[in-house]
């Protein structure tokens, strides 16, 4: 089914890669419900739908696309759902779900037609490499922040933490274990590091074992989310602003992530299609938009090449629903080193960017800088895509830019204008 031999991999490697991807992204089960709760959605129901949508997304990616990428409700997309669609644009969460559904339809129309292939061919190579490197910086920053090494500062926004802090110390010690394991190509190196990091965290007192007391879960309330989408706002400007801005975010964010992470770019079109269907299902089932998880890169770095990787991750989501307290004891400091290493691997694509040509270098640089600093892959892609045609125009090299790039830049500019209203 997954062409294991053809892809020069093994069942064991794929299973380990899928488990590694799951371990690095399992936090979404506990976190997504807490964020959606801010919009008025019931927490337990939102947690259940997070698991259901993650399972469906990973199965779509595994069985349709035969891709190692994983799909989960996106961190950032859930915040966009709550703070932009509900709080800023004034939609109810039911109307916001309708906007997710329609944005998913727009996404699917792009994915099932020649639009996706046309868009991917129209994007300059420097932009694709910048996306990969920028996502690498984003993942690395995420690891450094979650691992307690980089912390908030009133004077400088961010600063280096005291390395004697137990969270930072756990991250550093786990990193010292993970790097040699990875460099020696030890099977399951990241998984071993996460388990070791949890042990180190327990010794340093940052693991909360109290969550293990209650493994119960209630299915009450899920009916409130299932098919709860509300189209009553369809005649308002705010509703269509939500649909447009969400469509821009999910289409180009996922295109950038997939082109940046897929080992085999021939799987892009079907992976993109699987992603679009997962967004539609999220709107129907009562969840924020699904996205290609940046943590997919950890499974790929562990050797994942086929759909068996995403299939394994998807399967693990089901028992995880009943083992949430067990995954809650894994500290962020045990997962952070994996993200830091994977960030470095992805950042290496920077060497493919022609820095001797400023019209190529500056948009790429802007994209890579904005992603981690704005904590948004979508914002970074938007800045890069707007800057690229502008620099080509002012230097008299407009013929080097496809019509598609001008159109994309215009819509990203419109996205920022509407977002600031």
C-alpha cells in the first residue's frame, strides 16, 4: 500500500517516524481545546473534535497522498479563528465555523484543479527555499521558547533565560543527548531523546505527575459542535472578510509548508488535496482549520518517507484521547531539542538562495525574518511575496515575475489591509 521498498525505507523506520511526529505534536490535544474555549466552545468537546479531526487529517494524508506529512488543527490558525474571526470581526464561533467550511471549499477548488500546480510552478525557487529556511527558523524559535531558553523581556522583547532554570537546563541536557544520537543515525533517536528528557525533567522537578490521577473523559457536549456551522452572517462584509483572509492564510501557509518539507515533491498535489478536504471536515465537525504541522519535519528527519508515517501518527491519536494525562507529563523541555535540531536541518536550504542578487535575496531574507519574529508562517510568506515583485519592478526586471506572483502579492496586500481595518 505505501510502497515501502520503492521509497528505500522500512516498516520499522516509518513506524518510528510516525511515533516521533506524534510525540512532538501530541500537545495539540490539550492545547487546542483551551484556545477554542476562549471563543465560547465547550473545552471537552473541542478536545474530542481536535482528536477526531487530527485522525481524519492524518488518514487523508496517508491513504490518499501516501505522504509522511501530518495534519492537525494549527497553532496560529486556532488563534486566528478565535482572535480575528470571533473577537475582531465579531462572528459567533458557529459563524466562524461556516467561514472555515467555505475557506476549505476555496482551498479544495485550488487543490483539485490545475491551480495548485500552476501556483507552485509560478513561485520562484528562491521563495520556496526561503519558505523552508524560514519555517526552520520558526521551528527553532518555537523550540527555544518552549524549552525555556528564550524568555520574554520588557526591555528587549526576548532574552536568554538563566541557564540554571530547571526548564532551560532540561532542554540543554536533553539536547546534549539528542544531538549525538541523531548524528550517529540511531534509530528512534528523537523518541529516545524525548523519553530521556522527560526523565531529566522529573529529576529536576518540572514534571507534574498529578495529572495521572484522572484518566476519565466525557463525551457530553460534543453534539454542540457537530454540524454547528451557522451561515446567518453570509450577507455581511465581516463574514466575507473572514472567508477571504482565512483562505489566503490556509492556502499559502500550507503550500509553503508542504513545498518546504516534502522529501518527494511529486506528492505535493495529492498532499495539498488531502489538506483541503481536512479543512472542510474541520468546519463540519466543529474545529479550527487543519494545517500541515511544522512538527511533520521531525518524522521526516527520523526517516519517514511514506504514508505509513502519517498513518501511524493518525492511529496514535485515538488511544491518546484516553491517555491525555500521560502525555501531559511530557514537559515542553523534552520536546524542544527535537524542534531545535529539525529547525537547523530545514534552515540549510538557505544555501540555495542566490544572495548575490538583491532582488532575490531581500524578499527571501524578509520572509525568513518575519516568520519567527511575528510567530506566523503566513505573515512571513506574505511579506516575501509582496516584496519580490516590488523589487523586480523598481529594478526594471518586471518580466522575471509571473503574472501569478503579481496577483498573489496584490491579494496578500489586500489581506493585510482588511486585517488592519
